[in-house]
C-alpha cells in the first residue's frame, strides 16, 4: 500500500511542478533578456508574498518528488530496504526541503544576502 501512495505522491508532485517549471523558466528568460542584475531581481522579490508562495510550492513539490525518486533508485540499485530505506527517503526530503526553504526565505524576505 505504501508503494501505491508513494507512486501517487510522486505523480501529483510532478503535476504540480510542471507549471512551476514553465513559470520559473519564463522568469529566467525575462531576467536574462532584460539584462537584470542580481540586485534588480532581488529588489523585485523582496517582501513579495506571491514569489514566496510560488517558490515555496516549488520547493515542496521538488522535495517530495526528488526524495521518492532517490528512494526508488536506492532500493533498486543498492538493495536498501525497510527502515534504512524509509530513513533515507525522509532524510533526503528534509535536506531538500530545508535547503529550499532557506533559499526561498533568503530571496524573498531576508535581504538576499545583501
């Protein structure tokens, strides 16, 4: 039953990521073609709830998707099973989620390292 739930969670996270990836790529193209500097980009993202929600959702989806994907790889390639596999999956999720949340917070609220 767990395998089915993980399969569904990975597919749902992929569905969430698709429009976010296209949105992110569109923003990057706009920034590069517009010749925006890092400071100009950060001045537009600082204090923005919209950018915070956009990238927080992105981070959550990527964390779920990536953790499940790596869990499957470690099961199939390295034979990791049971508790070590579960621990590995959760560890990857929390590492990705923590790093992503730190990046989102830094870009949207903490001054972007300026």
